């Protein structure tokens, strides 16, 4: 059945007997970019899909390693929870949380989960639409637990005005200028980072006048490439 | 056209597909004609027929028929679902829907269908839930007391009675074949509704006994290519008939009329798939 690879080598994926359709399409270049996957809300179930598109551009950053414990009759059983943010500094972020007995395993697992949770970030202008986009398109907020993080558009040159952790996430998303406002117990890093991620994800959920034009629906990749997908899966593909 | 509609509605009436239950959900109110004096809600079969046609069109719009999966956990719908799959080239999941079949890519039974057809939203809720995770649209036969959460096309009808479910799948299959052009006024579909009805195991055995001998002779015929292995199983695979459980032996008698209907695009493969799924069922 499925033979686990070390995660470091891309060859491990060739051992998967059952490749998810999106992966097949991506591998064979039928899907040209991640944005197509986002457009049709296709669930990303294998992190290699993201690697195919973003590859080296994707950087990861461990936000925190948190030891968590469980009580057993023989003492405490400690595991490590890793929070990893992944981003290409140009419009894509992902957040992964993984708990494991060893730190390294946790980090590795978190990176994989972060890649699968990658989300497009919409960037806009504060005022004049000169030059490249640099800030959030509008005020967005994300909540997790008691923490709510609000991102507010800022003029060019303002930089990211935020606490250490949300700042890191915003940087990896490719946001250059941003004001923030947060509320709640922000020292629970887990919640803060999830709230920021949620806020960034919300940027593409916001209807602005530019998006008022009626959508022209295209064929989804599963429909377009149905003949290709109907072909039996050769081992390794 | 109108004649066919009239005949079909008469068939639905005979199968009591218009009778709902004593409860009615808010979403199903629009399909209800009225409530009887004994408390049973009665469906407006005209709307049922419209939804059947809509569903058939959606099914036909899927280029690869194998991407459609029909599901029934309850025994009453299993035969209908299997027949639907055989005649339209779809896949059938009968009995227990293993959780994770749509979401867990590491699982052996992992599938990625593009459309789901469900007999009862309540008993098949696991399948509907997973379809939601994987962006799979759902067509379901809904009764008056069904919850429509997660269902994209609801076909209002009685999904409790075995005749009702049988007729519904029969009509759906025929509408799909008509939309595809496989069946038309020139080449009518001569499969009987009875093939879609659930049969109690005793009934099935009774009918099987005399047919089993006929089947044995049929299979021994050397004309069938590749009839090396297990008798009934392999013969059925090659001829494109559904799996060789005794009850399907009835089909052997009606052999000439079966050919056109049993040979859609992926007929052979579908039969093989049915044979696989069949292992657990009857």
C-alpha cells in the first residue's frame, strides 16, 4: 500500500500507489499554477502538489516549539508541538501545527501540514494604485480562540506595524505595509498565529468593487482533463 | 413525450413513491402536495419527475460515466444502485460506506468521484459528509423527513419502500440512457422495472434454483472466450452481464434484449466492478 518516505526525498512520492487526481494533473503540467487549484477550491491533500508549483520560493519558519505534557502513572509524557509558517513572500502563506515525540519530527510534520494549508493572500493599495501592490486590500480580521487580529491597510513605507509573531506571518505572505490591532490573550502564540492566518485567508473572501464584474465560469480541471484522468494510473504516476 | 411522462408518473404512483412520512422538513415543503387525513404527506409527482430529469441531465453531463458513484447502505436500494451502475457505466457502493473512502488517499478503497447519487440522506450521511470535504456534488432521493444539508439536487420521493426505490432508480437510469441517446423511440429500453426491485433472500434463492442449472449450461459453452476460471463469475464478466449471483441468472433468459442495454461505454469494466462490490452483498 502506502510506503512512507522520509519526506526529504521527492522520490518517495513515486511509491504512492494512489495519487490524488490533483497531484496527477499538477505533475503532468495540466494544472499550470496554484491559482487554478484555488479557483476551483480543490482540496490539497498532498504537500508535493504545492512543491511542484512553489518549490524553492517557499520558505518555512518555525514560530514556536511548545512542550505539552500528558500525565501517566509513570510520570509525565512530553511531546513537542511545532508551529510552522510557510510562505513565498509573494502572496502565499500556510500554517501548520504538528505534535510529535521528537522536535525534528514535529517540525517536519508541521511543514508538510503548512504546505497543504497554503492559501492565497490578496494584496492591494492604500491609496494611489502606483507601483506593485503592497498592503492588505481592506480591513480584515481573523479570530482564533480569544485572539482576534485585525489587519488595516497602511501607506507605502509604513512597514508592518505588528507584534513579532503576526509580523513574521505577514512578511511571509508578501505584505509590505500593514497596521494591525489585536485583542485577546495574544501571548497564546498558537491562537495569535492562527488568527493572523485566518485574517490573511479572508483577504480573498472580501468583495470589493473590482470584483463586481460577473464571473465567467470556466471548466474545472477535473472536467477539462477527464480523459487524462480516466487513464489507469501507472505506478509512480 | 407527454405520454412517457404520464406513464412514468403512473408507475411512480403504483410504487407508492408519492407517499411521504408523517413528518416534513422545512426544505421539503415545496415538493409536498398536501397532507392526508392520516397524517402522511403526499408528494407532487410532477415535481418529482422534473427533478428526476434534472438529475439525469447532470449525470449525463459528466463525461466519464465511471466518475459517478451511486450509494445505498440500506438493502432496499442496493439492487437499484447496482443496476443503475451497470446500465449507465457508473460505480456502485453497496452496504457500508467505509469512512474515508473519499477523503483518505492512503486508503485502499479511495475514490474521487465527480458526482454522488444517494438513496437516503440519513443512512448514507457518511458519504454525503465526505463529499462535502471533497467538493463532490450530491444527488439524493429525499423523503419528506429528510435533512437536505449537503445535498445539491434533491429528488423528492418515497425512499422507504422497496418498490418505490426500485422504480426511482429504473426511471433515473432510463432517463440517463435516453439523454445519452442509447435508448430512444427507435431502440426502446426493454429492461423490466422488476430488475431494480429488492428481493428478499428467500425469494432470490427460489428463483435461482431452476436458473442455476441453465446458467451452468450457458457457462459451459466453449464459445465464450477466456472462460477458464470460476464458472459463473468469469462468463458474466466477458458477456458484460452483472455478477453471477443466482438472481442475475434471470437475465440470461432474456439474453437478446439485454445486449443493447448492458453494453454502454464501460460496460465490461462496470460489470467487473460490480462483481467486486458484490462480494459482500447478496
